[in-house]
């Protein structure tokens, strides 16, 4: 779970406000996305490989919105949905956060490191139970994760 406090000016009142925002990609979500050939690893790799600003922004926004959610009232669940993510994009807090992340390389690296789960290596026994396609996707996820770590550490 990664949280960040974002301060911004309320566009309706002009008042200074601060919101604590929460982001998380669980290990289960990351594995499901990787094994189903959906977007987290592809988004990370697209962000790394992108040579154009528009492509990088699109990939990064996808990562932010996949990770965004709200704590339940009882504090036991982290609730995410397309509707919650869409509503978030319509706030001044989102605008301020996104601008901060895309204009500050250290803030972007901290954010990505904060949301990407530490997925332990699977054992050979576990890997042997995966289909060839699932093994390939798992390996692609691990490669994208390593590339991202290299990008964050300034190795690329």
C-alpha cells in the first residue's frame, strides 16, 4: 500500500486542501494481470520503451488508475473499480498528483516502487504447473519488473 498526501487549491472555493490518496497493486492482482496477459507489465514496459511523451503519459496514467482505490469505512478493504478511478480523474487532487509525478523523476520512481508488489520467485515445482503461455507471461512480468527497477535506479 502506497499513500501520498496531495495539497491543491479547490477550484470551486479557492481554499487550500489536502487529501491522502491510496494506491496498491496486490501480488494477486499483479500475477493475474501477468498470467492473463493484461496490462501491468505491458504498461510498465510501454512506459520504459516509449520514446514519445504521449505514449509515456498514457502508460503511466494506466498504472496510476489501476492502483488507485479507497479504503472501506471499516478499514479492512481497499476498494477499486473503474467508476472510482474515473471519479478520481475528475478531481483537482488527481491533477496535482499527476502533474507532480510526471514532472519529478524521483517522485515518479518512488510512486512506482511503492505500488509494484514484491512478488517472490515461484518455485520450479510451481512453475512446472503453469501452462507454457502462463510461464511466458510470468517471465515477461519478471523482465518488465527488472527493467523498471533498472530505470528507477538510473541504469537505463
